[in-house]
C-alpha cells in the first residue's frame, strides 16, 4: 500500500518523534519511520493510529483511485519560490457529513466576493472549541449571523460581526454553530 504518511507529517511540521508520542499508545520514532518508508507493512490499525496522531482522516494517508490528488510543483516561503526537494501531492478538499458552506457575495472583513467558507457544525457541548474563530450561527426565520466568537457565558454566545464599526452581538442558546475551517478562493 502506498501511503502519504511522510508528506502529511512534514506538511504539519512534525518530526517522527512527535508523531510517535502522539500515537495512542505511544510508539517509537523508528517504527513510524519504517511505516512511512514501507519497510514495515501498514495495517488498518496502524493507519488509524497514525491518522489520529496527525489529526487527519485515515483516507488522507492513502492514495485512493477515485480521489484526485494535485501535484505540488513549488513551495513559497520568505526566501521566495522554489521547486520542492521531494515529489509531493495534496488531496483535494473533501466535505465531511457535518460540513456546511457560506458563499460570500459581497466583500466584508477578510473575505472577498466569490469566496466560499466551509464550516463544520458543532454541538453546544463543543462551542468552546470555536473561541476566537469565525463561526456561522443560525437564527430564527432562516437568518444567520457570521462573526468571530469572543466568548460564551451562561448559554449565550458573544460574537463580533465582520466589518468595521460592527457592534458585538449576543445570541442565546443556538441549537448548533458551524466553525469556519476552510477558505476556498478563486484567484
């Protein structure tokens, strides 16, 4: 099986030791290295453990015939643009069952007309995970609020809407919120 463990690990800026310690139960850097290079067979169990350690889906670590991968032809950093040292690919965005999208039809804040913002729905128990992130909040009668989650207190969410001069909004007990996780922008 051809895996992308090394590519994903490097893209996240992690060392073999980092991934080994994040595994549950922890393992050795040498074992992770062997799994990356194919000198040790990657079982489904190992694939799931490493995916959890890298905080990705197990499917993101294998090359699937029905999923298009995009080749990485250049890298950009503070020194400029150069060809990558090793061949690499990135997986095209895949929606999860909890994904919803927001289309920007008029530029506001950091968002431009034509942007798509992919958001992942969160249950009330997980609202704290979205602090200081942009969120989409459902309102009655098919309306929504979109802004930065500043705080949560007694079931009330404090949001700062996008744009200059916007005033803080308070929303009580929404059934769900959706945290912005991916920005799709056409150039």
